């Protein structure tokens, strides 16, 4: 859940800042074996709240074209778990009228998670990105 506030609005530009909270639910099970002998097994399951900060910027390029951008960050440090997630997106929207439009964009997410245990430390670095299409409706 996010709440954003527009701090600058002109006919051509809009800058918004926001904050929110997300919940991340992670379940995983890891097992290490040598031949057929299990030498280590670990299972974890936790639900943690993540604070979120957002910056959004939109620029009206013409009567019909709008360029949208956003940058988001959230992180956690809970018991033996610590990590962060950064998300960015940029898109171009064609507005057919004041109510609806369509667009195409690109988004990328980088997640880092570290789990420190008495015996070992697990480090996860997950990145994914891709193109997206959307339809917008204003009311």
C-alpha cells in the first residue's frame, strides 16, 4: 500500500513523493547432499513488513504523449534476515482522451537478501527485468 503526494505540478511536469508498506512472505527449503547422504537441511518461512519510499515523475511530451518514470526502494533488517529491493520503471503512454490511454514500458527489479546463521551465511541476489504493456483509465 502506497500513499503519494504531488510536490510539483505544472502543465508539462509532475513530481510525486510517497511512502508505504509492503509485506513480504518468503518460504524456502534448502538441502545439501553428498551422494545419497543428506549433510544439511534448512527450511525457513517468514512474513515481514517492508517500508517503501517512492519517487514518481511524469512529463507531458505533447497533447497525447506522456512519459512516466518511477523509482522505489524498500528494505528490511529483521533478526537474522536483511535485504533490500529496488525497482525502476519508465513508460510512454498515448492518451486517446482525458479518460483513457495505452502504453508500453520497461521495468527492472533488484532484490538482495542475506540470512545470517550461526553456521553459515546465505546470500541471494535476484534481478529481473522486462517490457510491459498497459491500458490506463482515469476517473
